[in-house]
């Protein structure tokens, strides 16, 4: 009788350990999934703000065209930059390389530079500078640029939390087993620490 009871107790202990291990693994896996989804949601917010900026551009270009039709080269440059920036997509379902994020960021930076040149045109056209539509669009664009900076910062925070999580023991072994890898950060552009001199 004692051997039978000892066998049952041993079996229950083994089953208990297996259940605890299984629930621990499931908890760790679910935590990683939640963290990855948080990064993806944060990325979606970055894309939303870039899309908001992109949606403002046609109205801004048309408003400026009404006053400065001879600035065709600038209009073409803004249109091409917008097209290039909106055609770039990053899929956060799989691995994302630093190069992919850098290319996306570069396209967005090119668009920002083109927009800066478009806004600088207003200096040559006093009637444009006084136009209500132009001033409203300019204000919305500035607000959007601020939102982009905020969302990029939040994205980097979520990426840092995720990247740290998959490197800490014991999650790192589960993350490796499930194929989770680091996400890249948004990096500051070279020379971005210098404050630009912008006059409107």
C-alpha cells in the first residue's frame, strides 16, 4: 500500500511541476506577445501622424500654388517626396532591420526638408503669408511635426522595453525559442542637435 501511495504522490508532484512549468511558459509567452503588440501599436501611431502630415500636403501645395505658381520645381519636389514617403511601409509582424527603419526615416526626412522649402516660399509672397488658409495649414503642419516627434519618442520607449525584456533571463530563452529579435530605434539625424535658423 505504501508503494502505491508513494507512486501516486510522485505522479501528482510530477504533474504539478509540469502544470506549473506550462503555466509559467504560457505567462512568459503571453507577456512577450503583449509587449510586441505594444510596439506595433506604437508604430501605428507614428504612421498615423506621418499620414496626417501627408494628408495636409496637397492642400498646402494648392494654397501656395495660388500665390506662387512659378515655384514649380519646389512643388514637384514636395510631390515626389510625399510619394516616396507614403510608398514606404514597414511590417512589424516579422523582423525589422535598422536599415529598413533608416530608409523609412530618410524618406520622411526628405519630405520634411521639401516642406521646409515650400513654407520658406511664403517669405517672397506677402499675400500668401497673410492668407488664412495658408496660416491654418502651416499651424496644422507644425502641430503634426510635434506629434510625430512625440510618437517617435513613445515608439522608442516601447522598443526599449521590448528589447530589454527579451534579453533578460528567463524571458530571453523563451524569446529565442520563439524567434523574437530586437527592434531598431529611431535615431537622430546627424547634425540634428544643431538648432536650425528658421524664419517665417
